[in-house]
C-alpha cells in the first residue's frame, strides 16, 4: 500500500528557468515521509522521545522525468521498499494531480536506525517493523 500527500509547487520551489528546482523535491519527500510515519502511529516525537530512535538518512536520490512549474498540485506517493536489519528504504513517486498516470520524479531515502544520541546502527525495533508493514512493497 502507498501513502499519498498533495502539495503545491510554491514560489520558493522554482528556479530561474521557471521550473521546480531539484532541491525542492527533498521538501516534498520530507513532507510525505513525516506524514507516512505519522499515519503508522509513529510520529517523529514518538520515535525520538518514546522509542529513543533516530533515523538519519545515509543515502538520498532523485530522478527527474518531466519539468514541473509554479502552482502545479503534485501527488507524492511514499512507501517502504525494504526494511533491513538496521535500515529502512523509503521510496517516492511524484505525479501531477491533473495527469496522475505520468510520473514526473522518483526518489529514495535510506534511513538507518540509531539509538538517540549515538550514531551506531541498531536493529529496527519489532514494533516499528509491525507498524510500517502495511506500506512495504517489494
């Protein structure tokens, strides 16, 4: 299953050519990420404060297929590709709301589970695995 958010391309998202700046996709991905975790009952406050778990990104990628312009409403789908021993692979697909069959960009984060305050990998807790499971696609 996929989780989706909608967001407009804003003034600060475009470059001098009038199209979305590549860095803006990270804002879109971040919005989808936090809302996906929240929908699983794992707000970042819960992860950080209750579980003592941080999820730093160790890999970020984005591929662009079609230009996007100011004020277009985009749909960002987020889903987990893999939950490893200590890593979580989070995938994104971006489409226009007026042309939902056309993917304009894709992205991927690899997050690594670490205990709060430490930067050594730790196992992804079983509770986290269970809550994320509905959004895992192979």
